[in-house]
C-alpha cells in the first residue's frame, strides 16, 4: 500500500507541475524520485521545512519548485535566470546538517575536503511567503549532549537569501540574493 501511495504522490507532483506549466523534471535516479515524493508530501501537508529539505538534496526538486525565471541578485545587480538555467541553489543537506551545496560537491569529488556548514534563519510572512537567510559558519564542536555542532564561532563568506512565493498549494523559489544590496 505504501508503494502505491508513493506512486500516487509522484503522479500528483507531476500533475501539479503540468497544471502550473512546469515542464516535467527528469527523475533519473531513485534518489530524485524519493526527493520529488518528499516534496509532493511537503506540499500536500503544507510543510515548507520539508520542501526545503527536499530541495537541499535534489536538483530535480529545485527545478520543479523554481519559478519560470528566478531573480538572481548579486551585490545589488539583478539577473533573471530561466528555471532551466538556474544551477546555483546554495543549500545542501548531509546527515541532517545544512551544508553549502558547493562544499558537498567538492567533498563528493574529494572526501578530504572540509564541509562548510550553513546557519539558516527561516521567516514566514503573513501572505505565506518564506525567506531563508543563510550564511556559512564554523561551529565550536562542543555539543550540548545531542547531535548538534555546538555554538557558532564565526561566520565566513557572504550571506545570502532565498525567497519563496506560495503557488497552487505549494511554494516556488522566485529570488536568490547574495551580497550587499
């Protein structure tokens, strides 16, 4: 029964995308199929955090849940990037930790590469928009007894943000900003 629900959820996700004019996303791997299902469940349950997690682990989900054009703003300069060309989703996830997507890719190529952790701040507006502010950080490693990484010691790199708009029972990425406005 669970497998049937997963197939139905994936079909719903594909159908919702088609209804919104989103081209089908090639889910070539089981990982992408699972992430797309996770995103479909997040949308049907109105759980933005779960959608963000699905986007952090799959480019197929990023493609499905990005606007027709994503406004990319770097140091105050705005560029409209077509959904098909947007490849700069900055947030990844590894073992339930937020990690920069670029450092995950580098780590996959060379496991000796240090992973760069991200600190996220989530803000929801009254109109159900979500803004995710992120910055790379270093933790002190002094866990308070759980799986946490301790306290932030220093922020590194340039902060950025992602802006999501509600659309047809879910959300889509509409803006990605980095640097000073």
